[in-house]
C-alpha cells in the first residue's frame, strides 16, 4: 500500500508542477516581447493558447507582434479573437479601429469607434482623437 501512496503522491507532484510551468508561458512571452524578442515571444503566446485558449492577453500580444511584422490579416484575426473573448477589451477595439483606418475601411472604423465609446474607460481621449482624425479624412 505504501508503494501505491508513493506513486500517487509522485503523480500529483508532477501534475501540479507541470501545470504551473504551463501557466507561466504568458509571462515568459510578455518578458520576451518587452525584450523585443518577438519570434520567441510569439512561440510562448501560442503555447499559452494551447493550454489556455481563453487567454485574451496572449491573442492581444500576438496581434501586436503581427502588427510589427506588418501582417494585417493575422493582426486582425487575433484582435477579433480578443473581442470575441472579451467584447469590452478597449485596447483590442482601438487597435482594430486603427487597423481598419490603415486599410481605408472608414465605415468599419466608425463602427468600432462607436463600440469603443460605449465601453471606454482608459482610452477615451485616444478614441476622441481617432474620431476627429477620421472625420477630417471623411470631409476631404
């Protein structure tokens, strides 16, 4: 019986520490991102998503990496995933509005600004500025 207990304790020990290691993938990715090691950070965020598919922050950072790599399609895909997971994520809505403006899709940009104004808490000034710039573009 003591052999069985030993195996049981060993089993739970490995499960606990292996899951702890996986939980830190986002933090490792964020640190790598801050150090401008974008390819390594991308790998860590993707790994985090495998173990935690609802972590909106990993998708948000992936979108930032794809923005730096000028991959608009992947940036948009990840921003939309963030918004799907959390429709009130201001940063994702704002970044998607910027992307749509960059792609000259002013109708969707305007809609995103309106959505952002409904949930705005921290990016209100930036949202107002973006709306003014968009209005100026539309008046031309």
